[in-house]
C-alpha cells in the first residue's frame, strides 16, 4: 500500500525562523460571527518553514521560480542516514558509498536527525554541513535538488554561503527545514516539493511530501 508522508513544517506564529528572518504574522480580517465568513492576512518571508531556495537566492544571474517548471520539483528520492555526522562536517567519504543510489535519484535528502531540535535554541547551530568537496562531488550528478532536515546547508557563521553557491550554481534547488526523514531510509519513494507560485521568487514555502511504496 502506498503511504503518503508529510515532511513539512506547520507555518504558525512564533515558529523557528533563520536568525534575522521575521516570524509569520497572522491577522484576522473577518470572522464568521461578524461577517459571515472567515479570512486571515498572512505576512511571511519567502524562506519561512519548509521552503525551497532557488538559484536567484544567491546568484545574480540565477533563475527565479518563474523559469522552472513543475517537473523540477518532483522525482525519485533517496535518503542518506548521516546522524553520525551530526554537529560536524559531512565529508566526501560519508556519501561516496551511496554513489549508485545517487545516480538513480532526482532528489537526495540528507537525514541528520537535527529535526529533533525544532523549536529549541539548539536548532540554529551545531548541525552538520556538507564539506566543499562533498558538495562539489554531488554537483557531478543529475540531481534536481538536495533536501535537509536543518535550517541551512551552510554553517550559521558562514559569510559567503559557499555550499549554497556550489549547489545552486549547478542548477539544483535546495529544500531546507524538512521534518523527520527517518521513515524514508529503507524504502524507495517519490518526492514532491511544490512551492507557492510567486512571481520572481528567489525562494518559496512549499509542501514537501514523500509517496512511499
């Protein structure tokens, strides 16, 4: 039986956001009691919650969402267990053994286990990031994107966002703030990460879902 697994974070006030990014603001515009219908005004950053980073997020010449078709946001997925690298660096040696699987997938999801810290101060630092060598090696595949259960693919003290640049320059997209990926480790799955259709978006919140056979 096909299982549908939600990998997305709920957008809500006071949720974790990248340092410096404002939290969502919800304002009630009308109510059923007073107006006969309910409506809210939502103010959110394009990088709120589970979201996709597009090339134009970092690269002046990079494509925005307008240039990418829906097919760029779905495909075969593969998840790698990298919990042993938590708090450190994901080296080329940590991922090279999965070469055959990576060649067959469209989206590589890096399971660090860091999602367990969602909602706590620990979520913002100490997470594992790809080394430059590992990121560069991954750009040699035909991946549509890389997803992580962390707030960023770069360390919190990064000034040049080198890993973002490497991955986005290769044409990949980056999905950040994925929820618990543990249920994807031992099963083939199809990954969907359709972003909100926002004009000239450099990033957009999305609903990330895995269909597991």
